[in-house]
């Protein structure tokens, strides 16, 4: 899925993002504003993941959201 679609629907997807990565707060998600790099950095920070693992999780999330958008 094109990340631009996720970014454009960020307000609708914030709940799904928070469901997937429960340690992210509403304030965190407001700061991210759909920016993929910011989201990856935040996931790395909160979960102690390597960059490639955070990116993989984001790819999996975006692919799952394709059906709902």
C-alpha cells in the first residue's frame, strides 16, 4: 500500500495504530501525523527494535489496512 494513503487517513487510522502498538500514546500519534519515518523512530524507541524490524512491522500494518481503506 502506498503510505500516502495511510498518511491521508491518519486520523481514522490512529486507533488501529494504537491497537497494534499499545505503548504509543495519543500525543505520540499526534506528533507523528502519519509520517512513516517518525512512526518507525517512535516504534524503535518505545519497543527497542532495530530499524528494519520497525519498518517490517509498519509494512505489515499497512498491508492489513489496505482492506479497510
